[in-house]
C-alpha cells in the first residue's frame, strides 16, 4: 500500500519539478536579455579571431576561454543575438534544476523539491545560467557526475557508470577548467566509499573502474 501511494505521487512530484524548472527557465531568459557584458564580448571576439575550432584550443591563450562555449560562440558568429549566444547556459542552468531535484530526492521528495527551488531562484545560479560563459555547463556536469556516482552500486553497472562519469568529466573540463576540483573530490568520495566496503587493498582498483 505504501509503495502504491508513493508510485501514485511520483507523477505529481515530477510535475512540481517541471513547474520549478519552467520558472527557473523564465528567470534565466529574462536575465539573459541585453547586450553581452565585457567578458562575454571578449570571449566572442576571441572565438571569432581564432578562425576555426582548432584555433579555440591552440590560439586562445587566456583563462577567459571556456572551450565548449568558445566553440558555440564561434559557430554562431559575432552578429548573433545575445539571447542566442547565451542559449547553452540557459539550457544547462535549467537542466541543473532537474538534476538537483533528482539528487535531493535521494534523501526525500521534499528535499528534492527544495533543492529544485533553490537552484531555480538562487541569484548566483540564475546569473550563471544567463550569461555566455561556461559555468552553467560545468555545474550541470558536476551534478550529473554526482547523480551517477551516488546511483552506482558496489557490483552493478560499473562499466556504464565509468563511461558516464568520464563523459561528464570531459564535458565539464571543456566547459571550465575548475571542473578539476569537483572531479578530484568525487573521485576521493568514491575511493572512501569503496575503501569502507572493500578495504584499502581493493579500493583503488574499484575506484578506477568506477
């Protein structure tokens, strides 16, 4: 009976998450209006001057180069509207609301909704999700990595999880190089979790597989 009640409530829970994500999307679109600010414009100019995708990686020697975003800015050109330039950040910021809800639901449905609400309306996250920078993409990659890592069990789905974690780490690093810190912390968490279950001798190999 309890399981049936929970199953019946799940669609309502997802509808609430969708409503929060829609509200967060509207906030990000509203915040994304207006011209590009200094670093955004600088990124667009650098991407244009790089000439081609390879140039994004080899010819922009600046920490203002968020590689995936530079590729996007290069592909749409300097004459694109600011809203189009900020589109990947808007999408990633909205997706992060849903990912935060899924992570919070591991504790309870209420925790998931609270997490979604905070991610939807937090001023700094709305800013990240409405500017032509790589922060929102990196944050989405971090949340996806956490979701995968916490979903993994000791003896099931290791190969799939490893590929998913690797892809998220790569996309996050290409979005912003500070992704290295979350990757290291998640790897440490997985190692400590494996060590608790498998012991010190087997934990490093299990962590590498995961």
